[in-house]
């Protein structure tokens, strides 16, 4: 399945922002990583049982298994394999607050 979009589905719906993105190997859902405020990739796993996610960051191709908490191998996924290179991390640029680093430390 292709990715659900170029950003975290739930953050896009709420107007929030993310640090890094993960893509579900089973259904293509794009969610934000556990260092992001929403932790939506982990929430997707808990809600669906889809345990294998791939990084959705440019230049990264690793997979993570949420159930075993280990690096994993996964299938070749349909394009796109990352968010656009022009999209910064954290992103999207117009929604990231100036004090974003302090917000993630909490």
C-alpha cells in the first residue's frame, strides 16, 4: 500500500507537528515517532496490531518491530519511501513552535 500521505495522519488532522515519521508496513499509515508529542506511530500499532513500521525519513530504510522492540526486516514497500526532502524535520515548518526542543523534553 502507498503511504497515507507526506505527514503524520493524526497531526495533520489536529494541526499539530512532528519530529520524525514512521510508516506502517501493513497498511501505509504514516505516524509520528515516539520522540514526537503525539507518538502516533506507536498508537497505530496499539490500535491495529500492525507491529512493523519503517522509517519515513529521507535516506533511511530501517524497520522497527513494536512487539519485540527490535530492528526488523520488512517487505519492499510501494513508493514513496520518505516524506519529501524539502519537508523539514521537525515539520511541517509552519506549525513547529520556536521552543519545540523544550516541549519534547517534557
